[in-house]
């Protein structure tokens, strides 16, 4: 789970660095929070038949995400929304790749391969975009 947290933090920070204003400092752990929520979503996708009360878990998770998004989204300034998106994507893809599943089959292997390919693409493309497009044009 620690690796998923690290991937979510890295993905959130990289997406924020690529898409938002280059001279604005952004701090916080909300990308990791969204990555942990995405790991829960990935767990529910992979093990939906075997988890207890899947609808209740889904409703609680959605309520948390909606509450967090509304309270943070209505903040006038200083919120890195792309960090939330990047953390969620990296957490979801990393969890699809790293979390155990109770089933073994082609669909599970395909989800793991998709997660691995997605994380690799995200962590390879975003630094390239940042260093080749964003960084040379920065003058703070």
C-alpha cells in the first residue's frame, strides 16, 4: 500500500506541475488521499463478488469523494485540482497493478497489465512534458 501512496503522490505532483501555473507553489497530501480512494475503487472492481456489503462501501466512498471535492472545490484559491486528478489516476492504475485479487484469470491479468502500462505511461510522459515544454518557458 505504501507503493500506491508514493505513486499517487508522484502522479498528483507531476500532473499539477505540467498543467497548472509554473510559478505557484502547491503543497498538501490531497493527491495521496485521492490515490487511496482510487485504491479502494480498484479493490472493489477486482474483488466485488467477495467483499462484504459492496453497495454500502461504494456509497460511503462516493459520499466521501463528493464531500471532499465540494469542500475543496469551492475554495477560492490555492487548491491544486490537477493534483487530485493525477493522484486518483496514479492510485487507480497502481492499485490495479499491485493489489491482490481473489480470482485468477484472463480478466485479472488484463487489469494488471493495463495498470502497469498506465502507470508506466503516466510516469514516463509527465516528466518529459514538464522538462521539455514547461520548464524552458518558465520565468518567475
